């Protein structure tokens, strides 16, 4: 019987949503990743720092300071 060859696999996970705490109203907001990404100037999330966001709850504008992946 021939020995089976082995291979590594990689599970790639697509982001589902973005969460932020609005610095104006203090609420934690969860937005679908695709909707949030559509509003960014870049599709590459490390370049989102400095971009502006309008809070989905209170409508106030703020700047993205830091992007973390959980």
C-alpha cells in the first residue's frame, strides 16, 4: 500500500463586523464589515487610521485612531 502524502491546511476567516465605542455618545456600535469597509478611503484596513467615521447611533463624526483585529 502506498503511503499517503501529507499537506497543511489553512482556515481563512473573513471579518463579519466592526465594533467601536463612539467617543461622543459612549455607545458600543456594531456595523457589518462590508458596510463599514464601503465607507473607507482604502480597502486595506491598516490604512484606516486617521479616516473619519459617522456614528450609526448619534450621527457625530470622529477619527479612527487605532485598528485592532480580534
